[in-house]
């Protein structure tokens, strides 16, 4: 072999080897997942944005003068439901994950926390009745279910023994057979799990005590959410915000800080076992591959800090721009790519 041919062969081999290394490096990097986030725009109005989990490639999905909050993505990754809020009331809206084909499903004075059944057709939510000033919405709430294709809706629980209590914040199990929800049937708001019709209800995450030992105020539980495999339920636990200065009208910053310090996200097995504290924060969700997220105020960001568990520990999800407020987010399923424009 001539020297020139030998050099050329070596060069080609090195180029091929380098390209292989680059391809291996790129393929070894985890694919960024997508989320749909409700955060404020430049006018202070909550809008929906679709973006990568690192906050890049953000696209605004909704526009207008009404707040768009509490998004939830269907299991097939094709549709979003969210609450559109104005001064006259609230409504549940449906649209594609690219923001198109938006339509109103139902309107009421107070509608909160809609979520999907795994069939990607039915939704559930908490319907809130009349409230006194600064009253917790869960304290006058019942659960409803709707077929988004026909528009038919009804109460999810209908037996008198179930609806004599307040029932709120529903989350349907991935197999569609059970519902996790918040109820005051044991006195203080706790996480319960029952069959879809409300029967066979069980307290799922009992606390060591009914009250916070320092504040002498009730420890409550809210916002249950099932893991993708149906084995776990995450939820918030702490002393409710209604005991803080903005709601009581009595300025007490120290007490407010003590109350905020009780806010934590917990996880419990769907069988009621292996309860563990994830960390401080609120608004838990699950990533598509089964890791818990939580959020808490961050003065340095001027807004919420969203954290997600991972194999190597926790990491931040920079999905809310600095100095912006937010109103929850939802993950898109891993198998869903870009929607057609």
C-alpha cells in the first residue's frame, strides 16, 4: 500500500470512528420530554405554553384576556383540558396539544382541577358550591364526570352516604377503576381512594397526628395524583393557607412562615403502605417515566421553583420564566412527538 493510500485510509478510519463516537454520545443523552405550563404572559394573564422540560422551544398555545390555568393532558397525548377563568366564572376548555380546535365544554361559577380518565374521552373535576369569604373551595365541593364527545355530565358519586361529605380534587387511576380524592369524611381533609362510583372508600395516607404540634392547627391533605404505573399516589400535606395573614386579615409574618414550612409533598403506595416525604412544596405531578415533581416559592427566581426526582437525585425544571407566576403544568406522554402544525 502506498503511503498516500495508507494516510487516506487512516484518515477515513478516524473520521468514521469520530462520527461513531458522536452518534453514541448523542444517543446516550436522554431525550428531553415536553410539558404544557400555565404561566403569566407579559400582561400578567395566565396562558398555556408548550415547551421542552428545560424551558426551551416555548410556544404560546392560548391568547386573550382570560386566565388559562390547570392544564391536563390526555393519556393518548392528543388533547388538553384546562380551566379558563374570568371575573364572571370559570369554564373547562378542550383543545389539541398544539392549541388548535379549542372549544368550551362546560361553564360554572367555580370549576377546579379537571383531569382525564385513561380512555381520553371522559374527564372529572371538582364542582364548588357557594363559599363564604376566604373559605377553602374543598369545603363545599362534589365530583363530576363528563363525556367530552357527547357533553353528558353527572355527579361521579351519587349515593347519599357519599355526597353528605365534601369530595374534591379527583385523580383517576391509570386502569380507570379507582379514584383518589380529598374528603372530610374523617373530619379533616384527607386522601381517600375508592372505586369509580365512590364505593369501598379507604383512607390512604394517615398522618401521625391530626394537628401540627407547633401551630396547633389541622394538618390537611390535598391534590392527590396517581403514578403512571398505578402503584403510588403523591399528595400535598400541611396547614392550609386559609390560616395565613392574607386570609385571616391579621398580619403575622412569623406565623405565615411557620405555616408555609409545613407544606410538603408525600408519596404513599396505592395499598396505603410505604408512606414517605418527598420534600417541601406543593402541586405534585408525576413525570411520564414515574418520578415525582413538586414546586415551592423561590425568592431568587421571583416565582416557583419546580423540582423533579431522577435516578441521580433531584433536578430543577426551569419551565416557568423568572419573575412569572404559574398555575400548574402537565407532562406530555413520552411516545408523543411534535404535533402537526
